[in-house]
């Protein structure tokens, strides 16, 4: 009986260790893919709209999430610290631009 208990405990510890490592690897892949996919913010499909709405060239943009379904970009001004969030849904080409202080600035399908 003791052998079975010890075997179950060891198996449980091994399973717990492998799950943690797998989740860390997937997080690293997501971060790497977001950086590797788009090397410059001006390559984004939604760049022209962002430039028109908030002059994104004067801002610092960071890609937070970029997967097959949507891309989330956090945008911060260099001067006064206003922050924006851009959400681009790839399947429908819908862009939503949100200013944290004022709310939604742009919400439309782009071409």
C-alpha cells in the first residue's frame, strides 16, 4: 500500500512540474511571435487610421497581443502621457481606438 501511495505522489509532482513548464513556453512563444511578426508599427494594417486619428508617429506603441484573431496595441504619447488602446479584429477588419480618459474615439470597419 505504501508503494502505491509513494508512486502516486511522485507522479503528481511530475505532472505538476511539466504543466508549469509548458505554460511558460507558450507565454514565451506569444511574446516572441508578437515581436517577430511586425518589426515596425507602420507595417500594421490599421496604421493609416491610427495616424489620422491620433498622429501615432508622435507616440510610443507597444504590441500587447497579436494572434490570428486580433491585435491589441497600447499607445502612449511621448509628451503628456495620454494613453490609448487599439484593438484590431482581423476577421472583420474592425478597429476600435480607445483613449483611457475619454473612452472610444474610433470604432469602425477599415479597408
